[in-house]
């Protein structure tokens, strides 16, 4: 790797440039910006220890963001061979997997769809920027909805809600559904890998949007992501009295077994869940999510 220095305002790499090297920031801070809509948006700032530009290098694609020094900055720049060496360090591999998935998720164009009642929605991955909105949405759930989701009518702790937003998009993936016209959150579906090839899934449909087909859609969308991630089984724990969610799972031929008093375990094949969606929507979701959930192999040569 070669050492470099940048003064405030210097551009290390520009959006659209060829991605032939990456940077490891050793001192100073840089801003990462990208074109969004009709203007430029600051995505983040990065300081010592940050690795930038690796995704374009690994994908052999143009850069999707511009990196500009905010202060006197020292960095090391390396090519794909240097990155391969860094990837031999387990902690670096894990961090790059997380960063690659996050950046791909942030760049994803939301998928538009229509529920069975005619409601137009947009679906995208849940992102760190949704943290405050998720906290507020969980606080506003009715006691009955909280009980069906968390098996308790009490308000979940901030630590639990933080866990729900702490997503790496590989072992923990989540879809967020929004009203197409207003951008209001409607519901979330997620899975968390707990053993090779298997993940536990969960759903939250906000009060006011239940009974409109959103749960079925989010179930199908989760199945699409799980198929792309190579998972073989999705499981969920559901209250025996939650007939609405049990009907959703039954549409995909889920198997049901006793877990504990009042709680059932549901197992379903991801492809069966994905099959609940129209082929065109299913294909669009698969294309959108493919790079995100396979970032482990994309970025880490797995």
C-alpha cells in the first residue's frame, strides 16, 4: 500500500470514477457524498481506521460516492491484492462484510408494489437511519400488537429496539414497507440466522395496516431474501391464538409444531414463502437484494 496525504477539500475519489483502489484512513476525517435525486447528499463521515472504496474495487464497477477530505488527512491506498491480504484478518473480513452489505442496502432503489386492497407501497431494507422512527413506531404499538409480536404487552426496552436496528444484512436482514404516497412506515419483516442454513423470522405490522395483505407481502419478500442468501429453512414462534399470522404461514404450506404452552413453532421453505408474490415483484425484489445478502461471497471471496 502507498501512503498519501490530503488537505481539506481535496477529493480522494469521485463518484463515477473507476474503482481501482481503496483507502485506509490513518489520520484525519473525510466526507462521503453521493448524488441522490437532484442534488448531492452527505452519506457519512469517516475517520481513522475506516476503509473506503473497497466495494467498487471488488465489484469492478464505478464508484458510487465521492470521498473528500474535511481536514488534513493521512491514508494508505491499495489495490485488490492489498485488499486480499487484509481480508485474511478475521476481524477485517467481518467488518468489510458488514460495510459492503450496508453500502449496497443504502444504494438500493426501493421496490414498488401493490397490496391486495389496492394500497401502493415501497419496500426497501431497514437502515440505521430508521432508528428513531423504529423506536417511535414500537412505542406506539397497541398492547395487543406488542403481545403478538414480543409475547408481552409491555413496551420493549430501548436495548431491544436497538438490537432490531443493528442489522448486518447477511446474518440479520430486514425489509421495511412504506406508504408510497406519504413515506409513512407500515411494517417490518426480518430474519436472524441462528444456525447454518436456518434463520428465525419475525413480523411487525403497525396498527391501522393490519388485515390488508401487508403481512403476506412481507412474508413473501422475506422468503425472496432468504432464497438469495441460500437459506434452507425459516422458522418463527407464534402465539397459538394469533390466527391471522398462522393463516399467512399456512399459505406457504408451513409445518407447525408445539414449542411450549400457548406457543407454536412454524417452519417453512423460503422458496414457498417467496412464491406468495407475483412473479414480476418477486423477480424485482430478488434482483434488488441479491448483492446485499450475498455480500459475504461478493466482498470476501467466500
